[in-house]
């Protein structure tokens, strides 16, 4: 069963505009949610996280929003830059185990 | 600090052969993880260590797979009698503490192709 879902395989956004990447989860035991960015031929790079006790976390151009009642989180990138073009993975972990459960990723392309 | 190092970067092997991958974590990190990623999927958890103790193994890790972390430093992942379905990117990651706010640091991976 897919506990973390990213239903949009790709997203194309113009430079300077907002990119919104979405993620849904099913397991109410998750207590941390993370976003990773991956370039080709490299490992995933940690971007930003949010605890389940918060509903928003911001770091520069990146903001993650968490809606626990809807079991939904989103990553906002403002303004989007061509260097943001990559695959973005949503991941979650629970109190019980330290492993991360990843979604299938969304490929973001930022064009000039 | 050179990050998480994985060797080799690429491995091509014939079906039925054994392969071994190595991961050198960030030196002060006591937790080490192995993940596998196939095309179009996110990384899937295989196993993790805290120091030299293997604390969790996924049921994805069949008895052909074994991982070790002697002395709590580098780790090896061995696949015996490789099958074509083992073709994937094998990722290693390390962290100092529970995932929490900081995530963990991944290496660049070892791409395995079984022919």
C-alpha cells in the first residue's frame, strides 16, 4: 500500500512564479514530513521538514504547509528559479520507526 | 566532511553473480540507512543501523541480501545470486539523530545493472 502519494508526476512553471507540489498520506502515526530534491545522477538532498504539531514551516523561498485533517501537505517555492528544476520527493516518518516512507516524486521544470 | 560516499558508482553484473557495495557515512553520524530506488519510484527502505546494530530490515530484503556495519563505521550491502529484478539504484544515507527536523544525508548511490 502506498502510504505517501504524490499524484502529479510532473509540473511545469514559469520562472518567477509560484510552484506548488502536493503530497497526501494515509498513516496518522506519521509525525515528521520531509521534502527532498533530486537531480539526475545524484542522491536526494534534504530540503525542508515539518513536524506534525505545526501547520507551516518556512525556509527562504520554500514553505511547507501541513493539513492534518486532510492528511495533505504541500511545498511552495516562491519565486521559482530554473535551478529548482529537479524531482521532488515527499517523505514521512513515524515515532515507531526511523525509516522514511517516500512518495513517487514530482518532476518540476522551471522555464524562463 | 566529504559527505556520504558510495562505491562503486556503477556496477554491471551477470545474473547469478554476487555483488557488494560499500558506504562510508559522515564520520560523526551513528545512524546508517540503505534504500533502493527503481525507475519512476521513490526510494524504498531496506535496512538501517544504529552504530553496529542492525535495528530494522524491510521485508523487501530477501535472504539473498545482507548488510553489515562492523565497528559502526562503513557499511556493506551484499546481494547474492543477483537477479534482473535487483537492477536499481542503491542509496546509502546517514544521520546523527532520529530523522526529525533534519532529514538524513544521502550518498550519490550505486547503480546496479544485472544482465
